[in-house]
C-alpha cells in the first residue's frame, strides 16, 4: 500500500467513525482532504494542511494536549503524517534560518537581526 492510499484510508476511516458534533467542522474538512487526495493533489501539501487542521480541531484543549485529547482515529492520522512531515519541516526551518526567520512550532515566526 502506498503512502497516499494509506493516508486516504486513515482519513476515510476517521470521517466515518467520528460523528461527534464538536468536530463537525473538522469532519467537513476531512471530506475535502479525502477528495483532494483521491483527485491527485500533492500528498505533502495535503498532509501539511491536515496537520494544521488537526491542531485546530478542538481549540478547547490546551496546546500540549491538542493531539492527545482527540479521538483515536484523528490521532492515528496525526501519528502517520508527523514522521512524514519531519523532513519537510527540517527543510523549511533551514530555508527560513537562511533568511533570518525561524518558524515556531505552531505557525508564528521569530526574526533575528
């Protein structure tokens, strides 16, 4: 099974299994991510958007518990994409460090003089 197929399977499973009303907005995003992956969107780009959406799925959770507090199906998606994006994140950090910006873990940046 390819990386894309496994990701599609995880997203589809999460979409079907989790029916909680507090995740209705995120569930709609999962449907869009599944369609994007099925129609050939770039896997890395979808994984980055999916990671961002997962971190914002339940804003009532404290930042360090954002993933641990999610349903098991959502955590499985995050656990799958986190190692895949680690290399991408390293390249991004290297690029921004070269220009004097360092992206922080949750989307902000710090500029060094």
